[in-house]
C-alpha cells in the first residue's frame, strides 16, 4: 500500500525535476541570480551608474569644448578680453570709478 502511494507521487513529479543535472542547474542559476557578488540587482545598479557617469562625462566634455572656444576668443581679441575682465573681475582703469547696481529682490 505504501509503495503504491509512493509510486503514485513519484509518477506525478515531472521528468525534469527528477534529473540531477537539471536540479543542479536551477540551484546554481538561483545562486548566481540572487546571492552571488554580482547578482542581478547589483549588475542593474552598476549599469545605471555607468549610464549616469557617461552622461555626466558627455556634459563635462561639452562644457570643456565651450570653455576652450571661449578661451580662444579671449586670447585672440584684446577688446573682448578687456570687456571680460571688467565684467567678471570688476577691473578698471586708474582714472575710472565703478558703480555696481544690484536689483532689489522681492
């Protein structure tokens, strides 16, 4: 009687769950997917960070190109250099006075 019940339940188990290689594969796959140092969640976070850093790098490179162009313009035109120095660093000639007017914030 017990043997018939045991055989009944054993016959209900699918063939792929009886195979030791399949069971080993699923155990290893689960281990790699969830518990390994480079599990699925960690890899997704790393890819997200890499994409963010690449976007940041592209933005910084575009800023560098703009600054290089600005530097070339400043070094090639003395009038533009003087204008830049007056506006950014509040430089003046000896016989000039500078008045700074600030807008009133509400």
